[in-house]
């Protein structure tokens, strides 16, 4: 009985056939296997044991399979679009990680010029607070004296110090701005660290290439040696590495360039007293590294001050790019013939002077920033610090800023400061419209045009 029932019942479906029915879009059919249906079609009902039901179920399933194939074809376009958008977002995220920017790169990048052009030291929020308090006092009244006036009283000195402190701070607090200031602070300090390292490496190359120049060798008192034939052989101070490990007072040339005009580096006793801290290094900010040819006169400290070729090179390294410093011709040597075989390479990114919209002008604060960086590059400190060998860098920075911004209009010191800034504009931005060289070109052209017009009037 049981055997007869099994003989008349429809054959059972194998597990493999069931698996093929539930699989996704049809692949290549293997021999002997039934056709597979799209996974998007509704689940098939269990086959009826009645032959008539079996036929109708098969026909309805075929119709549903064709409909689901059409639906799957229509939906495939949406899937491709989603995949494209996901891939695009993934690539953008990978690019951001590759640039290694912080949590908010836009804010940090805006903070980078703060140390370079606004204030080298101090917390950003403190600078803004002091500036706002200065504005609330409606500024100081115009005075008939400044830092360079003779016979100032202690009260006037204190008054001027407070006034200049507020004037140095820019106008930009609210508790809601704390995260903003944190990001600005990070961007500003990161930029300063990058520039400090860049100048440190560059100065090693400059010195190593010029250590036999007369204005450099005058500081080198390395004792000579006697060879086996009894001849005296000139010795030089060690070459500099790309870090600051062998710099500072123990290096003959670095120590000499760091000294003030008050110290005679040629005197062996002075060198020894400076190295063992018997004599303080920080006698003044008239350091030889800041002077033209590294020599100055205590009776005329303005002469050659802030005209060092290393200052000019450092400024170019930081603000106009390393290539401009490399192309800078030595003032005592003939210009080198430039190669014309290959076209010049285009810069990868704009230099900071263009990003910060400096408009071809060297500012007092940017120059003070460069002075501190270069002075620090001659030392052997392992990281950025506010004081080295007794030199307080915040006060050095303020001194350079006040050297230009402190004098009153119409005074000789202000006229000298303006001439010095014009000299700097010509050194750094010689082709800019604000440069003295281009202004002279315009004047000469107009003079020639007027002369021609006058001749035409006389001849007519």
C-alpha cells in the first residue's frame, strides 16, 4: 500500500534543486540541473501533490520570475549610482587622511599666519582679550613723546610699555569660541615649529658653503695644527649638521654671530667667560647675526642693522619659498648663468606671501618673526623655547616690532625705519609694484615720455 502510494506521488525535489531555486540571478546552467529563478522573486509555495496544481504553480512562478528579472534590471542602475557615491566619499576621506590634517583643517590653516604676521608669543585668546580691553579704553591719546625720546620719567616708560603692549595686539571672547581658539593656537604653533626646523636645516647649508668667506672666518678662532713637516695648517670650525646639536657658543662661528656688539669675540678671555656664563650673552639685542656683513658700530647701531644676508635668505625661505632663497645671488660675486635647457618647474603650491596676501610688502612683525627664528637656529636648543642663553625671545620680538612701529611720524628714527622697510621690500619683492625698483622704472619711463612731448612742442 505504502509502496503504491510512493509510486503515484510526484518525485521529491533534491536539496541541490532547492538551493538552485533560491539562488540569485541565473548563472551558467550545469547539465541536468533545472533552471534557477531570481532571488528577488517571491518564495515559491510547496508543490501540491496534485498534478493539476503543479502545472498552474509552475506557470505562475515563471511569470513572477520574468517580472522580478525586469525589476532587478531597473534597480541595478540605482545600485551603481550608490556604489559610485560611496566610492567617491571613500576617496575623499582617504585624501583627507593622506594630507594628515587635524580635526578641523580650515581653522588650523587660518591660524598658521598668526605667529608669522601678528604675534609670535602668547595665547591667542589672551591677545584678543587685551586688544578688546585696549579698544574699550578708546585708545591712548596722541603723545608728544615715544620710546626714543630723551629724558623719559619712569612713569612715562611704564605708560609707553603698556601702550605698546596693547597696540601690538590685533583686533579680533566668548566661551563659545574656546574650541575655535584651540584650533587657531594649534595651527599657529605648528606653523612656527615647521619654520623653525626649516630655517635650522637651511642655515647649515649656508654656513657649510661659506665658512671660508672673510666675513665668516673672522669669527673662527679654531687653533691651527702643526703637521709632521712642521708646517702650520689652518683649521676651521666643524661643519654644521641639519639639527642644532653642535651649535651655540661652543661653535666658534655660531657663538660669534650670536654675540652682541658689546662683546669682543676676538678676545679669548671674552669667549671663555661667555661660554662658562661668567659674562651674560644678553647684553643687548644688537646681535651681529642681524648686521650687514655681521659687523656693527656701537656708536651708530642703526648702520647695517637688520640687513644681514642670512636674514634675507631666512625671510625668503619662510615667506617666498626655498627656491627664491636658493636663487638669491651673493652680493659680492658675479651672477651665475642660468640653465635654459629645461623649462622651470612650476611650484606645487603658492608661497605663504601670496596665501597671506602680503601684497609685496615686508611687515615689521614678519621681520621680527624672522629675527627670532634665525637667532634660535644658531643655538643648540633641542626644541622651541622662549629663552636661550638669557635672551628673552618675546622681548626680542617686541623690540624689533617697536623698532619700526614705535617712532612717531616725522622723527628721524621713523624716517630711518621707513627707509629700511623700503630696502627690505626691494630685497624680497623686487618685481612687485610696491617695490622701489619698479617705482623707479615708472618714474624713468614718465620722464622720457615728458621729454619727448617737450621736444615735439618745440619742434612744432
